[in-house]
């Protein structure tokens, strides 16, 4: 049966000019809370940064190679979600795929 499917499968890749994005990443955006020089159980202040494997790849491709990249994710509808959306925009990652 596998042999009969081989002839029916075809991969059609669009030309670059027909695509809005060079790379689209699917996944979550995470927050990292860094306590700096203190222990996590004694600090009251954190340095917060965004990241996550998928987000980092999209951001890196944009920064290093100038590719048009986007991330498909879900942001919370609260101030933290708005902060993450603003960070994605400041890194010039597309997050509006409508």
C-alpha cells in the first residue's frame, strides 16, 4: 500500500514572491524570571525576558538573516499578554496572521 501512495504525493512550494512570510513558527512564548545575583527564595525583584524555542528561532532568523518571520501563538488577554505582544512587535516578529 505504501508503494501505491508514493506516486500520488506531490510537494508544491510557492515562489518567494507569493509568500508573506519566510518562516512561521508555531508555539508558546514563555517568560523567564531572573533573580540576578540573589537566590530565588530571597529576592523581591526579577529581570523578566521573553523566550521559548519557537520564539527564539523566529527572532534569530529575523535578526541574523533579515527573514520575514512570524509566530502563531495565543496571548493572554491581560497586561502580561499585551507586554508579550509588544515585545514580539519590537523584535519585528509578525503576530497578526489574519
